[in-house]
C-alpha cells in the first residue's frame, strides 16, 4: 500500500510539469472582450443581442524604417480598435494583414495587393457578418494608403446590402473641432509622416516590445525636381500644395513618377525629424484622443439610429 501511495504521489507531482511541457512557450496573448479572433460563436451571438456594429481595420504589411515592425499598421489599427471596444460594444473583426502598399515593395518584407483585390475581399468578408445580423459597419483604414479603398467598400456596402457603412476617419472627424486655418507665419513645420516621430510614438505606446528605437535614424529625403517646390509650401500649411504633392508622391515605381519610398527616403521613413524624438507619452495622448473621438461617434450613431432588428 505504501509503495502504491508513493507511486501515486510521484505521478501527481509530475502532472503540472507535463502540462507545462505541452504548452506553447511563446504563447502570451490574453483574451480581449469583443475581439472576434478570441471569441466563440455563442459569445458573438450574445454580443449581437446588444449591438449590430462591427469595426473592421484595414491595415498593411509594409516597411516602417529601420526601427518599426512591418506589422505597424496592423497592430496600430487592431490595438486601437480593441481599446474602443472596451468602452462601447462593437465587434472588432480584423480580416487581413495586407493592404495597398506597392510603393514600399523595394524594401524586403513588404507585401501588397491591388485595390481591386482588397475591396472584393472586404466586401465579401463584411457580407458574411451582415448575413449573421450585423447591420452597421465601421471601416478603419489604419494604413492611410487604404483610405480610398475604405470609402469605396463603404459605398458598395451601402449600395448593395442591407447594412449601413461609414469610415471611422469620417466618424472621428465629426467629433473633433474644425481644423485651424493654415498658418500665415510662413514658419515651416517639419514634415513627419510614415515611420516618423508621430507614428513611432504610437508604436511605443500601443506595441512597445516590437519597436527597436536604438536602430532608428533620421532619413535623408529627396523628391523629383518637378516636385521640389512643393514640400516647403506643405511645411507652411498650404493645403492645396499638400493635396497636389500627396497625389503624386509615394506611388509605385512602375508609374514612372519617381516617388516610390525607395526613391524618396534612405531609410524607408518619410519624415524630416529624427524618429528618436518619439515617446510613449506622445503616442498615449494621440491614441487617447482618437479612441475618445471614436467612442463618442459610435455612441452618437447609436442614439441617432437605433439598431435594426433582424428579420
């Protein structure tokens, strides 16, 4: 009997070790409320009893300089969407990692799809959720290069389905004060966009363990001679110059415009500032302002147009 008890004790003591040994040592993710990949179908059904809204990020897999992960736009969009969904009931439904990023393809790791492919995928994915009872769709282009695709998908959903769709950028804009008039001081504001201080600050706040700021370098920027007069005007707040410049800049190499990212930047970042100026606090403030505006818009939409009951 004593031998038997000793044997049982040894077996029981080994169970936790065996369970640990069978667990993925890399797994660290925690379940997040209203995040579709983490949910069971009964949980989605329960959420549908409280809301018919779904938030779909449209990110990208593209280079972000020497220091930012290729998944920057994915993590920015998904993490901000998760934060929104903790404050107001909305399903967060990521569909893809990849976006429209052909102008970054000279840098290893970037993956790009055509606008035609992307809009078809997002329309069909949204249709799956619409058929299950979701009726209000928010499309969040966390990669700015997807903004026109998001608008087109929203229009298709509005024209072709029983759902109502808007872009989150438009919704957030309704909750913010009107833009200030362009500066008349002619004092230049350093250009800071892709992979710059603003985006790097967001990364330091939203996904800090993936940022490699020790590798960050200030990029040397250049533009084709035909566009060289525009950046100084953009820096002074000239919105017409900005519109014209951005319509031609950051375009795929095969367009012949000479404005792919590799043509414009030595590091892949598109900023006159040193990315090492980025801080998590700057990212926190920007994210908090965005999330707050998004939540207020969603709550306002719920007030203006109560959910449509599923028939």
